[in-house]
C-alpha cells in the first residue's frame, strides 16, 4: 500500500471541564469545504466540542459525519441542539442545518472570536480558494475579495506537492525553512505548471527542501498580490488550514512586513465557529422577539 503523503490527521475534541447540560443555549456550525469539513458545537456561545475531517465525494454525508464525530462521547444528540448553521462550499448540503450562511461572513465572525475584536483583515486560505476579508470590531464583513480560479496558493495545491515530493504534508512548512538561502519562487499561476516546474528542478538536482521553499514562496507571493488589491488594515489574521503551514505564513509576513496575530484556537475551525456564533445570535434574537 502506497503512502498518502497528502493525508493530514483528522481530529476531534471536547473542551476540558465543559458540560453541555449546564448550558441554556446549544448551537452548532458545520463548515463543509472542498477539502475538509468541520463541525463545532457551542454551549452558551463558548466552544464545547468540535471535529475536523476530510470532505468526501458526498457533501451531505461529510456534514453528517463531521457532526456525528463532534457529538461522539458527549452524551449530546443533534436533537438537543437549538439551532445549526451550515457554511462553506457545501453549505446547502447540510441537511440538518436550520440555515445556510456564506463562508465569507462566517470566517469574519469566527476570526473575531478566535483572534479578538481588533481584527480588521482576515486571510482565509482554504482548500480550493483564498479570500481576503475586511471586517469591523464585531466581525461584520465590510469588503472582501476572492480568488478561486486555481488551486495554487491553496490547501489542495499543497497536497499535490506533498505527494510529488513524498513528504508528509504536516512536515512541508518546517522543511521549507531548512535551507541556506531563499530560492526563486516556482510558477505561481497554476498548480499544474508549478508541479511541472518542480519536477524539472528535482531532476536538475535541487534538494526537496529547496523545491518546497520555492513553492511556499510562490504561494505567499500570490496571496500577497490578492491582499494588496484589498489593502491590509491591522490587525491582520489568517484562518484556514494553510494558516498552520509556517513555510507559507512566515514568508507571507515577511513580504507584507506585518506579523499576523497568533491564537491558541485551531484556525481551521474559524468558519464553523462563525456559523455556530450566527446560530447563537439568531436564537437569542428569536427568544427576545427581535426580527
């Protein structure tokens, strides 16, 4: 059986000491992305449990699987959750959701929760696209720009390179920094061209670390171009899976000359957290009789 270098670790967690039975309001957010799906459960607006897993070919099933896994071992059932919001690429396929809200709005709201109300610019680096979102102190979107024309500069592009170079995707970022000097970036216009160029560099004798560095640099540069079109207002934060790749984020920070905010929360949960927060706000307004 061949090693799947692109495959990242799926995971779930229940927050230590948290008890859903003590909560007056239980809400959930399910973010079905093109590459990964996250389910978040909140108790009175606080993170209670979550899961993150690979999105399969069946989006409705992926949403259900993510939610089932988040609920696993908690004693909580879907029926006890007051309101659920679906978001992401497959948001309309979350069959048990009470409402669907765009990932743009949910990532802004989630970033506000994860990083705090000072966030004004959010870069969401997802599986198949990148989004730059400007928001206010409440996490409300003021403007945004999206690039979804190519997988280069996204999680899927990084998966392609992990398989090409036969290096586990979790090690890509760190290895890209283990170089003597920064190489010239590979082509950043298309993941197919970048892969072809990288293959040529390997054949010419480039070590894998140097090739990885060239691709991470290309990803960072491509994203910076997108950010500059919107304008980066501090504070600046990154969400999505690529936020965990230090090879990309460190080069991005260097090119922008702005250090992104840090957080103890999982950046990949931003969309689902935002969705759960919207669910919380909607339910509270309904209970208060506010339309």
